[in-house]
């Protein structure tokens, strides 16, 4: 199990941040097209426990992989902080069938294009999320590192959005 510490900030565009990352000598790790399908049971047990359960289909250079992920409840702190467990799946279609047979249903899907950079000890993602727009996500091993990297990019840590993309999309389309 891994603990994810991240901040997400909505921005008007991504190109100026890409240029800042280049100037800071961040290492470009690649571009991916990600399609995240979120699941819950009929009782909304996952949502009620403030957790997340998703299947991510990710395409990089015409190669698609599927990753099943469970994110535990959020912990206290200035940024999003939660346990995360992931496993690589051979077949997204078969995984969906298994999840459906176990009583989990697809609740919503979030699609995005993500450019990932490595800067110091942080992963910095420039996300263009379908229906939501542009975001910067910074994931690092400590809250201090997240905070410091936000400042390096000229972003105000107070503008951090604690909601995930699935919740932001649900709010936008007024779904539960």
C-alpha cells in the first residue's frame, strides 16, 4: 500500500506551466490518454466511506494498459492524502464483468490527456480533462514537497481543490 499526497489546482491553460517545467529542467515522463471508470455498489458503500474505486485504461504510444485502483478515506492535512493500492489488469473488459458480478456498477467515467513530468521528488501532471478543463496535479512524498513544488510553478497552495475529477464532473452534471 502506498500513501498518495497530492494537490490539484484548476488553471486556464497548460502551456505556460509546461514552459516553466522545461525552464526548471523537469524531466518529461510522457503523455497518456486516460479513461477512468469509477465503481460503487447499490448501497454506495465506496462513496459513503469517502473512498474511491476505479479502473483506469491508459494509452501511451498506442499501448493500452488497465489498472485497478482502490483509494482509502482521506486523511487530515492541507492536501489530499490517502492510501492507494493498484494492480495491473490483463483485461479491462473481463475486470468489469467480474466487478459487475460482485455487485459493483459503473458510476461515471472521466477521460483526460495527461502530460507527466518529474521535478525533484514530485510527479507533476498537466491534465486536460474532458468537460472540466485544465488542471495541474502535484504528487509528492510529503506535504512540504507538494507545497514547495506548487510555489515553484507559481501556484497558490490555497487554491488546492480537494475533490477528485469524478466528483467535479458529477457536480458539474448534477449527479449523485
